[in-house]
C-alpha cells in the first residue's frame, strides 16, 4: 500500500539545496538529509494566496508527545517551534504563528475532542494533526480508529482551515511491527480517500534508519521512542520543504537561525 502511495517530489532543486544552507541539524553522527515526506497529490492552495499577499498565517499543531515535544531539550527545539522558524524564513513577509497543542500520551479520540474545542475557540489557516502513534502502540479497533480519522478530517473541513496529517514515527523497538504498520497504513488510506496530504514521518524515519542504523540512534531520545532535538529538527525541515512546495513551489526554505 505504501508503495502505491509514492512520495511526491515536492523538494525541487532550489528547495533541495536548503538543507546545506547554514549549520545542518546534527547530533552525534546523525545529520539531517532531505527526505521526500509528502504522500498524496493534495496541495495547500489556501496558504499560497496568503503567502503571496504577505498575510499572517496561523497554524495549529495538535497531537500527542511528538507535537508537545517530549525528548526535546527546550520548547524551541520541538518540531512546531522549528517549523515556525523555518517557515518564517521561507515566507518573511508573512508572520507565521504555530500554536503547539500537543499533549503526551493521547490517543485519537482524546485529541479529536480537543481539536473540536480548539477550532471553536479561534480560526486557523492550517491544522497539522499528528495522529496514530499511541493508538498503534496500544492497539484496539482499527475500523473505529479509521472512522475517527475521517471524523477529524470532516471537522477541520467544516471549520475552514487547510489540513495536513502527520503520521506515526518509526522506531526500531516497536513490539508489534505488523499491528503498528496497519495503523500507519490506516492513516494513509483515510487521508488518500479524502485527498488530504500526509507528512509520511514513518517512511522518512525508516529511511533514516535504513541508511545508517547506528547514526539513527541520535535522532531518538534516550528512551529510543521519542525524537531528539536532531530528530525534531530534521522532521521540521522535511515538513517545511514540503509545505513550501505545496503552497508556493518557487520559494525555497532557507535555514533558520538556531
């Protein structure tokens, strides 16, 4: 299934050069290298108009510990903070605000309830919904999980923002790889059906591991599960490159100050 949902090459040559601009994300022997991360041919057209006009962008990043930033050494090293910095550099005329609404340990129904509240409280231009990791680890009714992902997509669409989904992380010590993989596939299945772009973190991180399993250890926190500063930074760079490609392909991401 993942083979059928091939990554799109949104990282154009101009974008591809960005990871070599400035200091690369690095911890121990792990160095960030560009990984095509978007699955689906969906675009983020609503952001394009705002970026071209220099209007401010409000983005909600919601999910569990990967969004909250468990494993990061400071709040500015979480993926939402790094993504905000990168997009601010890529789109200097637009004030980019990313609200970090991550709470560690949540499963899809808990995050879905908070998503409803968050969308009722204020308007956003984009929602990045990180979903599936804890559901995959704990197991449960897979059909019910897929229904909740579909419900969340409908909820965001009714509220008005654009939507992108961040799927579960890859980690070598997963106890039940087959079950975990089914949840990753479920996220992709629902998103593809609904034409929602997915940041394919699972496949990207698995590629990091395949390329250098020893160096990959530095992309994870000491628990071997959550991401480290280097992992979050590399993820944010891949996401930023993809977002620039989807919203305004001619404008590359440049390295943000660290």
